[in-house]
């Protein structure tokens, strides 16, 4: 029997199923594949939100216990094979190209790498109407723009029923933005995939914006000129790098992208700004604590000196003003008045 060649692998995979999930998504994905009869012409690519410290090997082990479908981790240049599951790895974006997987260490999108939007856009460009996107349980809105890209290129879209999802944000976000092909309990998604494969799908004209943004994701860094083609300059700055954000509109989906490559939906941008603001407030409180300690040392020293540079009264006034500012910061940070510089943000 002859061995398969690289060309055979490329020909084998004619359909791509992209599955994105975040909080609560691993158990949900396991339930999905437990009820899935793998199609030999289809590659299944799972993109969960992973921190850089998580183990990809654990995911393979966990998922392999739920299904007999072969599972493996994404590798740069890995050939796609029909009837197999490929799992994204921590700290790398997954890019789907005809016949193979590519990995990128580009900027985070919606705070994640791997990001669901990045992977879904690349699959939409590479496999067009032969792509199916599935969004499972998760927080915030990563995946919505990617599902819009798949739909714009003629692909199919399936969303886990938000009422069933452990965390409904991601499924509901897609439903708020798009009219999807199916909204289903997880146990019914496998059957729906088989049905959708039998339905003819129209190859739609190439959406230039999606194509350009998918190509930008292949770069580890982009330029101002690259991003200018995608949208209009906003009056906001990137919370991750401080660069100017450009506003991009995908139908009813409003997003922001900087020329470094960071990208955010509006809720994700709000979440990131909150985090940066809290960090700045904690930093301010720490600096005020240090200033207070310095003023108290100056007061103790001046009280022992003749020919004082500062009167102790002036130092007392400055200490009083500083204590007022510190009390206000503690209120904003929801600290008890007696708390020092301790808590979740310290």
C-alpha cells in the first residue's frame, strides 16, 4: 500500500470546522465530540482561550478521553488531515491555510493569543464556503467577528444555545450580531454538521476587508498604512501599547485595532481599559504611601532641628491633604479605610 503524500492530505480536506470556546468551553467541547461522527473530508480545529502557562498536552489527553477521533496539537506547517481534531496551543495564533496550519506570535486580539477571531478569519479566507464556525460557552465577544467573516465568505455558522451554555456571553454576542444557520444544544451540533454538509452553499464575492485583516494576522507586526485600509482613525488609544486605535465596522460589529496588531471589540476594550485604570490607581496609591512616609520622616527630622526648612505645620497640612487623596483612592478601589496597600490589585 502506497504512503500518503502531502498532496493527498491537501486533497483529502475539503471542509473545515472551526470551534471556539472560552470559560466553560472545554467540557462543552468534550460533549460535542462525544456525539460527533467524524467526516473523512473534514478537519476539526478547536480554539479555546488558553493562558501561556496552560498545557496543550493536557487538552489532548482530556479530549481523547471523550472521543475516538484522533487529536493532536497545532504545529507550524502541520498538514491538515480529514477526520482529525487539531487543538490550538498556548501563546500562538492558529492560522488555517489550504492544506495546512500556520502559527503566529502576533499581537493579542481581544486580549487572547490564541484568539478565536484570528483563527476563524483565516479559515474563512482559506476555505470560503467550505468553512463552518461554531461558538460555544465563553465570556465577552471573541469569535463574533470571526463568525461574521465565515458568513461573509459563504460559510455556515452554528451557535450553542445561550440558555444551555455555562457562560452565555460569546454565543449571545454572535446572535446579537448575526443571523446564524443553527442555534442548538451541544448534543445536537454533530448531527447538524452532517446535515449542513449536504446543503449546497453559494460562493460569495471576496470581502476585501476580511481578506486584508486575515493577511495582517500573518504578520508579527503591522504598520499604520496597513491599518488605514481597514477603517477610520478614532480618538482612542490601545490599552496594551498606547498606539492609536482605528475603528473597524464588520456589518453591525464595531471593533478597534492598533497598528501594532492589538484588536478589541467594544466590550473587550472596556474590560481592558478597566484593568489598566485599576492598575494606575493602585500605582498612584503606592506612590502616595511612599510620599506619606517621606513627609513623616521630614516632619520628625525638622522637629529636631533649629532653622527649619519646613515648619511642622506646613508638613502637617501636606500630610492631611495627602490622606484625603488616599482615602478617595481607597474608596474607588473599594478598600476599607483601615486597609493599607493590600488587596487584589497590589
